[in-house]
C-alpha cells in the first residue's frame, strides 16, 4: 500500500519523519485483504482524531496498488455518526454502512465498542467491523455470515513521554494483546528499551546508544514475532521526533525491513503474516 512506506531505506538508513509531535496526526490505519470478483484486493480503514473531531476514511486498492475507490467520513462535528454510501466501480456496486452513534473510544481514534462498519460488494458482505453485528445484519438485510476479509496490517501513531501503549492482535481473528513500549532517553547516560506484552517483559535492550536500530524475536501465542526498532531520532536527532517499531509475524521479515521496497500487505500477506507498525512520538 502506498500509505505503508518502508521504515528503512538502503542499508538500513532511517527515512521516517523527524518532525515534531505537534505535526503528527493521531491515526490508526488497518488493512484487510479480500477477494472481489475473484481477485485479491486490499481494504484500508483509517480512523483519525483531531481538534475538528474524529473521522473515517475507507479505500479499496487492487493488487497493482491502483485505487478503485475511496470514501471519507468528515469529522463528526459537521456530519452524522450514522449513514451509508453507495459507490459504483467498474459496473460493480459497493455499499458502505456505518453507525458510530454510541461508539466508545479510548485515548486513540479507533472505536473500541458500540459500533459497526460494513462494506458490501455486489450484495455480498466482505467486511464487518465492530461489535454491533446484529444491527449490521438488519441494516444490510443479510443472514449472519463471517467476514471473509483477513486482517493483514496495522499502522498507528502513539504518543507518550516514557511509556507508549497500543492494542493489537498478531494474527487474523487472534487474541487482542496489550503492547507497552518503555523508553526514557532524557538525561540518561545509558538509556534502555523495554517491550511488554500483556504486562510481561518480552524484550529488553541495554546500551541503546549502540543499539539504536535492531531486531529481536519474541514469542506471542506460540508464534515467532520479529520486532524491529529505530530510536535514532530520540537519541541523536530531534528528541521530539518519532521512533519506529515494527512487529512482524514472519521469520523472513528482516529481508523486507532492510530492502528498499515498500511494505505491501497484498504481496506479502501470505508469506509475511501480520504487520504492526508503530510510530511513537514524544509529547512536548
């Protein structure tokens, strides 16, 4: 996907944004793989949060990264939290239904419960998000069926001073885990990096000034998860810039991480499993 750039360029040189957290948008992007008319496509759902309110963007790309359609729900200070949108792409009908009237949110832009988001392609449901499934089925006049879309990637901007929090699952339909990154670089001669999954320490890196980039394999739900990190900005650049962390369920992820190619969840989803990319910004 074009919205999932590689965190590293040639020879592992950092290319992520080093600007201040003031300019960083609070967003969560989730990517799902599905089949439309027998062809693999990617559905990208982006949740955003700003002073204007919270917003939602939905896009569908084909396997060649060509955008088939895109639809934006404006910040909810100026629009309803419930609605539908009908689109037509190459003689095919796409219907999008959403209801976030009673949605509950945490500190981030992604709703936690009390909502549904449905995408229907030529009368067939291809994506259903949220816990209000019964209400969603009534809306689209459909019998309960399991969504055929596969959750393949997630990108999130997280903010903090020492602790950074996220929630994710490391495989499609897998258990949701709490991810905590702890890294204090202010006024310390020997900063360290600690990552915890469900309050359990799974990784600790000392002498971080010498190991500001690297990778380490952890186990989550019995699956090997490769963790990559780059905290160069925090140590040697703009201290208020972002660090980047990637959690990848494939053992071959290192080849992708060090390459110059973009992270493409479509072409890599079968071989690489699930990807979580966290842009961690220090609050000013």
